[in-house]
C-alpha cells in the first residue's frame, strides 16, 4: 500500500508548501503552538483554493484538555458544518470523559455532523487511559483514522504501542503516527509500526518583514518572539515524502 504524508498547516502559504513538497493532505489548524484549534472560515476558504491537495480541518474549540461542555460541543458541531460549506474533505475530532475514556456520546454527535466527510480522531487519543479499548470505541464510531504518537512524547518513542495499535486495528482503521516526525525518522517509524500514513509539521522559522520593531512588548507568552513565525518548509516535506516512498 502506498505511503502518504499529512502535514499540519496554519496558513495558505504553508498549505501551498505542503502541496509543492508532495504531501497528500493537510490538517488545517490555527494556533499550532498550543496544539491547534479550529481555523477561521476565511482561512478554510482560502486554503481550499490551493489545488492538488486534500484538506482536513481540525475541530477543537480551545487549547487545554479534551473535556468539553455542551456549549463547546455545539460550537464544534457548527464548526463541522462550516468546514463542509468551505469544501473540506474531512474533519479532525476528539473528546474525552473526565475519567480518561473516549467520550463516545459527544464524538458520535460530531461524527454524525461530519457525515459525508472523512473523520480523523486526533491526539486526544494520547491522553486516554486505555488505548486498546479506545481503539475499538473509535472504530465503532466510524472514524477513518487515529492520529497518535503512541501515547509517548514523540512518535519515535511510541513505536511499540503504535505497532500494537496497527496490528490490533487489522485494517479496520488507519493508525497515523505523528509528533516529532521528520525526514530522518519517518521511514523508520512506518517500517517498525506497519503504518502507511504519517503526520508531520515540517516547519521552519520565518522572520517578520517589519522594519519598525517595538521591543519589550509581547502579545502572548512573555518569552515569545513577535517577529518570527513558523511556516511549512517545502524542502523538508519533499525530504519526508522521498524517505517514506523510497524502495
């Protein structure tokens, strides 16, 4: 089976770079520095105009944990509708109960709202208490894939569980390793886990075009650099694609 790369992106520029590097799909997010939240309708509409690559949209109303109340659930349902109207090929969802299990009731609502689109269960999976039980519950929900680091700090460190999950899935759902993936380890992760899809950010730092710079003022974390941002590196995307498709 062909191996493919998904790249998480937060801008039109990054989506185009992912496409140019040979990625098959983007996961569109905003605020990647906190793990990603749902992008704006404007961003979804503009990225949809990047031809030659599939677009999946992250459905996550805020940073932090994956325990959601009713208002947040309603927001996610509306965001799924908006993603469909913007032409998304799929959405990326996930939610947990307070005791660390998959919130199947909430996720069933989200999956229902996403009917007609691909559904990926995101890395809330890595925070659940029983990954093999969660695997079966997510399959029952009808999801197409699970994005996971194997409940480790990086996918490379989670290879053992990723391999176990791939074997247990037995073709019923796609296990997609992600977190810390790069051109130096992507092929090994796929080889040792048996997975066929992999997820990476492949980002580089891009400097600001601002000439006037008011130092000492931060819009976010006190130690953040307001004059640099992360964007997808087409060269790194290409290197990953070449590494995972080499025979």
